[in-house]
DNA sequence: AAATGGATTAGACAAAGTCCAAATTCTAGG
DNA sequence: CCTAGAATTTGGACTTTGTCTAATCCATTT
C-alpha cells in the first residue's frame, strides 16, 4: 500500500509527478520528510538537512515547504501554538496530539465518522475537516 | 440560557467565581471577550482595552489570558498558524474556520457525534477533541 | 560560451510571545 | 491613618517563527 523505500531517486520522481522541478535542496527536504514519515517543523527540517555540512538556507526551507504544500505533496498541521508541523501524509487523516511532548500521531480517517455538523454558511464549501484529539498522560 | 448582560460588575463576580482576583485590567480583558462573545487574538484584545487611553501593557494581556485559561474561564483556539485566538465559550463546541477571512464560527458540540476513533495510546487520557471545518467561498 | 530564467542565498525585517527586574497597587495589622 | 509585605503591572529587552528582497548562482538552450 505505502511505497516502502524512499530513496533520493524516488524523491526526484515524486517531485516531478507533482510538477515540481527536482533540485538538490528540494530532494533533501522531501527525503527528510518522507523517509521518516514523521511530522516535522521547519526548524527540525533545517537541522536535519544541514546536519553534516550546511547546504540549505532558511529561506529555501520555507519556500520549499510552501511550494510542496501548494502542490499537495505535504500538508500543514496546526496544533502547536508556537510552530507549524509538516506532514508527508496527505491522505485523509486526523491526529492525536500529545500535550506533554508535542508529539503527533496519525489517525486514519477511514474509520472515523463525524455526524451532526450543521449546514455551512451560505456560499461556502468545505475545504477539509481536521479532528485533533488532545491527550495527556493519565498520571498528570 | 446564556447570561445576556455582561457588565463590568458581572465580570468581577465571574472572576471571583473562578478564584481570580478581579483587578482593573483583568476586568477589562474579561469584559472585552465576554461582552463581544467573539474569538479574539491577544493583539486585538490589546487594541480594544487600550482604545481610549493606554491602560494595560502587553505583558499583562498575555499574563492575564494565560491565567484565565488555567482557571478554565476561556479557551485557546489553535487554527491560524500565525496567532492564537481566545474563546470565551468554554462549553464543548467546535469551529468553522473561514480560510479567506480568518473568521471563526462556533459549532455547538451537542449535535456532533464522532465515531470510530481508535483507542488511545496506553496510559493516556483525552483532554479534549477539537473539530475544525475549514471553509472557503465557493467562487474561489 | 552567452543568454535566459528559475532557484538559492544572506541577512534585514516583522510579528507573536516570553522574561525579568523595577515600580506600582492592594491588603491587613497596628 | 500608616506601613510592611504580597500581589500585580510595567517597559523594554529578548527569542522564535516566519517573510522579504536584492544579489548571486546554476542549468539549459542555442
């Protein structure tokens, strides 16, 4: 179901499939997100990508993440008041948000049903529905 | 059902009922939120409270909002990546989020049912569930 | 190899929010 | 009424996240 091996070559193909010119930096950023399959902040991505020798500037990280988002390659997750997370999973899904650690855990949307939402205001359409289950350790 | 008249005197009582010492500044901030029954950012509250003659510093606005939150008088709403909104409605409810304008509209949680959520990770309890319906004008 | 246009860069900038020591205000006791 | 101590507020420096811009770099085409 999921493509299991994420190589840098795969990333180039993936970018092209989304009409994105695969440059060095873009491949590295995509690789950071997809190889890990984790929710990362721009800052974390910066650190990962520049781990050994500095390669990619802050501006490029932000530019690239926004570009990926526009081309539906990744998704923004807004749960932490201080920073945005980027999610390589663009399929419909929701999140557990660990209030203690800031960790995010995916919830497949396939099983989740939401009923009883009121009608939308006139002239509006739904862009998406996010469910965030805020959780914390029981011994807190 | 809802207390319809929010006066500054009421605010003092409300604060006391939540074990908060009702000071001048705190009353004004509570009044700004409750009289309007709107979702406001810290910045908007700053502006409202200091409209005529400057009364309240930035530090106090932030301190006070966090204090209110800790005492369950108001709630944070995290939907806009750039700022936190504060919501005087602490009852269970969800939100429409207008992506064009940034406007938030309450959805009463009474009618909404969510089914099929997976079991929580071991040792975790739910603190709350937020549903955000992102909407936009249909002619966009 | 020159031209063209897209991509990247450094660094200045902006906005949200935090922190802290000093100043102010409040309260209770005398 | 006066004052000591506690609680609250304040200004301003600071941090962090993210944006912007003009200059530079690079890849491709001819």
